[in-house]
């Protein structure tokens, strides 16, 4: 193994460890929250999680930068179906701070969607967005929909969800059926 391969292997391992840590933190926080709720007096019912952001966006889309063109087209199709779609290119403004802008968009979205592809798996930014989306899903009831566009293995938390597979959607009709399926799911979940 050459030096470049070794460095890439180390980076991949570190990214995997970081992703696993954020998954662990999300689960730990959920268990702590549940334990705290069970310890509340009976006359004070536990506050129910709200499955909605502030309603600014119907869905936030996370993806790897190499998938930007695919996401623009996909987000455009969801927009044509009446959904308000947020992703980094939509919410970023010159001079803004990326992490704050994306974090605010994730909080403002009713649901989350992550495009899993070879470009997104192991990407540091996508790992952070994945962690935030999973935490909101677990703690606030936000719906998280994995979208598969490449030959990838879903991480364990994402694999617990029904995902939409665009890999066999080579024709326009197959692609449109999957977009319609997501749009309908997001609309019915937002009601």
C-alpha cells in the first residue's frame, strides 16, 4: 500500500469513527430523554415531540458535492410538485457561515432526506448533516428518508428506514415514479 492509499485509509477510518460517535450520541441522548420522561410525575405528561421544523422548508436534502447536478434536478422536480426544498446551494448566501446556514436550514425543515452515493458516504460534511438529521428524527419525530443513487451500503441507522432506490431508475418513467413516491410521502407526513 502506497502512502496515498494509507492516508486515504486513515481518513476513511477516522470519518467512520466520527460517524459512529455521532450515532452513539444520538442514541444515548434518546435513551436519556426517555429515562427522564419515565421519571416524570404522572400528573405531568411528557411533552410529545413535534415532527415539524418551523415550516420554512418541507425537506432538507443532504448530498455529496459530486452529486450536486443530480440533486439540482431532483430538488427541481420536487419543487415542481409543490414542495419547498432546501439544500446547501439554496440556503447559502455570500459571506454566510456554512455550518450555521446549513444547521438553520435543517432546523427549519419539516423532514430530511440524504442522498447516499459513493460521493456522500464518508464525506465529512455529509456525515455531520446525517448526524443532525438522525438526531432530529430520533428526538423530534422528523421523518428521515434515505435516497440511494449509487452502489453503497447504508449505515446502520439509515438502513432501519425504508429507502428510495434510484439505481434501477434508468428510464424517465422509473425516475418520475420514485420522485412522485417521495413527494407524496413528504406531503402526507407534513399534514
